[in-house]
């Protein structure tokens, strides 16, 4: 009656989990482990192959663009958006309109 109904064997068992934790290399907090292998292709090449779009192609002149920097600092992003006169926050979505009134179209005559 007070017994667990789900039993885990093999990889999901408690013993297996404990063994994996013992064998796992210790990682210092705040440091990420080095990747085992380097990515073979860039994200742009993957998107081009899978989604059939080229994210680094200019939509206006179709020339190849390049990545200059990855900006993650919120203050820097705000400065750039202000200099380009782009609002910091998008406007709220418009409310949906009511469905067309079909009563008038049927009874106009």
C-alpha cells in the first residue's frame, strides 16, 4: 500500500544517478566547462541550410553582411536605439475589431 508505483531501472535508477555524479568532473561555480568539440559550422550557415534563408544577406542590395559585435549590455542597447530614434518599448497591440455587422447587408431592401 505505501510502496512506490514507479520503479526506475538502468540509467534512470537512483544508483545509476549516484554513480554518474561521482564520475562527473567538478565544475567551479561561475565557470563554464570548455566545449568538447568546436562547432563545425556557424549559425548563419545552419540557418541557410535548414530554413533556406541567409540571415547575413542585406534585404535591400543582396550583398553579404558581416557581424561587427554582439551587444548584450542593456545600457548600450538603449543608447543605440535612442540614436537611431527607435522606441525602447514596442507600442501595445491594437484591440481586435468587432466582426462585421451582417444584419444590415441582408435586410437593406
